[in-house]
C-alpha cells in the first residue's frame, strides 16, 4: 500500500508523525474531514517521481525521491516542529481558491541548490546566514514555477487544479494562517546515493482542499469485475495500436536574450552533449542511448531503460 510505512524509515526526521486519520474527541475540532486521505497519498507518491527530475536539474546530481506518509495537524504545531531554523516559504495559488498551498524548503537545501545553480559543488555556507539573499529569493521563485507544472499533472487524474507560483515579500516569513488552521503536510525525501536525506514539504490548508472533497474521499480502486475475454482482447489490440512520439534530446543550449536578439544567418550556437542522450516517449523518460548510425541513417541505440512501476499506469 502506498500509505504503508516506508522501507527507508531510517531516513526520516527524528520526530513523531501522526497518521492522516484523526478521530475527533469530545470538545475538540476535527482537523481532517476527509478520512484516511489514501487518494492524496497516492497522488504524492506519483508526484515524487516528477519532483526528482526538477531537483536533479537544479542540484545537477542523481537523486532518490520518495513521498512519506502524510499528516494533518494544526499550523501552529507544524511551525513548532520546524523550530527557529531558517526556512523558505513559496506560496502556490490553487486555481481561484483564496487559500494557498505552501512549498517549504530548509535554508541549507535552498542554498545548496543556489551554489549548484551558479556552477558550484552544491555546498551551503557554514555557518548558515541569518537571512536569504536576493539570489536565493529569485531561485525559490523559479523553483515555485517549476514545481507548479508537475503538481498540476499529478492532480490531473483526481481533479483539475491550476497551480501558480506567487511572489512573496519575505520568503523567510511563514504564511498568515491562524494557529488552529489545519493543514495537510505532504513530505518528500531527497537523497543523493547513500547520503543523508533532506526534505521538502508541500502544505495544503484543509480549507483549500474542501472544494475537492468529493475527489479526495473517492476510493482509489473499485471492486474487481469480471471482464469478457473478447472485450479485453479487443481493448488490448486497440491500445497496442496507439502511436506515441519518441524523441531524443541531444542538447538544450541556454543563451542570453541579448545574444538571441543579435542572431543572424550564419551564426553558430555551440552545443555540448555526452555519448549518451535521454530518450523520451511523450513526456516520460524511456531511458538513455548512444548516438550513432544504422543503415546509413542517424539512430540511437538504447543502453538503459527506466524501470516501470504500478504507479506509472495509474
């Protein structure tokens, strides 16, 4: 099950985390009106795969990314758990809803990404600064825009939500939520190789999820039904005939806008690519391959295929 304890529990933060289901006691407020939120947990597991690509592109290294079991808690309790350590808060508008989702990143991770973005080794300064620089604020805004795309895609099978990154006057300041406002905390772990994991949180105020309550409480899987073999065979043949675009990305050079405006016929844009290039099917990475020729035509020989999991077909 997706919401079962992770097999990498040792990598989680050392703090207790309650489950997503909260039974209201006499005289207390029910923080979670949605029940077990299994659907949102499945959504987070699917989103983790897309987030890996975003953070790999910024940190410039291969990462493992996973979704931890989500939790519903008071906003004041969440802030208390984070303590006084410097954190960056990036608000994301959710369609026309007034409430905002929040991407929360530890200062150390954000500054590591900033160093890697400008060609460094991805090292954060030691000691950490007491406030963020304008460059860190600009990078966080860029990350918010990048994260909005996979989040919208991950929500698409459930309900259509248009995420949009919004500017913040002070990224170190927590959002203006009441202490008792309940929030759904979805946590994602990031780790390079066997290195120590770091975490990125995406907070959804319960008030922002209420318009989607019908989708959130829907069952992820229905009861198994007997399917006629002829119908299944016909459906399989139809699916096998679907055509999908296959492409290989040799290079994606980045040039300043000023250079683009000055380009003229005969100018050369230098590109650099390694022996192996990514091979894509639609928007999904199929694997990597070697560039060469076959029968006198340019071709790519596949050397590695990305593993497929059950989540890829949901």
